[in-house]
């Protein structure tokens, strides 16, 4: 899972993609 | 007397297709490629532009996936597995849908349309021709936006990842989306009872095209001449 940090973060994050 | 009743049923089917309504609202706007005007045209420039565009599209598509009814209820691990398998299919399907109005051109972005010559220059002629084969199939069918958003969600749910933990939950997601497609077609295209099946039958070519694209960009990555952003790299490596 460590290898897929960004995907993991984006899925967990509740902010909209535009905010990232 | 059966006919009017069928019609009423048809109308209520359309109104009740909540999955379609949700997916239409969740559908992201297109983003711009913004190729660097100060850099002279070359294969490297074209590929750099596409990889940058793909990276930003991926962020948007991950946000989109969270709006698919039932997707957020999956475990985080299963959400990741589905996206790791289907991300390129989702990117390609969006390019395909944007390109339906043009002849032999691929609309990677509103400001980045590739014709045969540009595809050749970028070393993407074979890949782009395969994508154009998909465009042709959907043109013949007259693919509608409702069908496009459903098909894209189905491609994600049906990505055949080997890593799925809760296969029953993923099956339920597939059933919901498949059911929504069938309901939509029953209501909107009663004249063609096989339309839902025809749409599903385009998915093998999408899978094949995406696999080819991933393979191509993996070799570009190994070549090391095209800068790639982290999310795009991360997902290329997941394949």
C-alpha cells in the first residue's frame, strides 16, 4: 500500500480534487 | 391496451433511473492540456503534454469515482484495486466520448486534438488508431451521454482486479450499474432490446486498448526522456 500513497490519499481525502 | 401502460412504465423508468442522474451530475468537466507555447513541437513535447494531462485527469477521475453509487461503501483497499486496474480504460473512454463529433481525430482535451499526422509525430499512430476504432463503434451506435457515464462506471466496477478482498460487494456494485444500464435501455431504446448488450460488448476492445496504452507509456517511462508526475507514475507501476 505504501507504494500507492497518492491514490490512497486522494481516496481518503474528502476535499474536492480541485482543492488538492 | 398494453401499449399505453408500457409507455407510462417507460417514462417512470427514465425518471427513476437515479444512478444515471447521479452519474450525469458527477461527470467531470474536461480539463485543458495547455501545451507549453515556448517549447518547439516534438514527440517529447507531445508526450510530456499528454502525460501531464493524464496526471491531472486522474486526480479528477478519482474524485468522480467517489460519486458512483456504492463505490464509497467498498473498502479503501478494494477502491484502490479497482482504480489501479481501470484507470486507463476510464481515461480512454473520456477521450473517445469527446471525439465522437469529429472525423479521425482524438480530442485529448478541448485545446489538444490529435490528427493522424500528430499521432505519427508522437509515435502514437497505432495506439490512436485503436482508440479511433472505439470511436467508430460508438459513432455507429450513436452513444448517448447517459450510456457513456454508465459504461465508464461499469468499466471501473468490472475491472477484474486480482486483488479484490470483498468480491460480493464488488459484484453488488456491478449489478447496480448493469441494472441501471438495462433499465435505461428498456426505457429509452425499446426498439433495440440488445442495445445494453451491444454496449457491454465494446468493453473487450476498451480493455485491450487500455492495456496497449499502459504498455506503451511504461516503455516511454523506461526510456526516461519524458517527465511524468507522481500519480501517473504510481498507477503505471501498479500495472
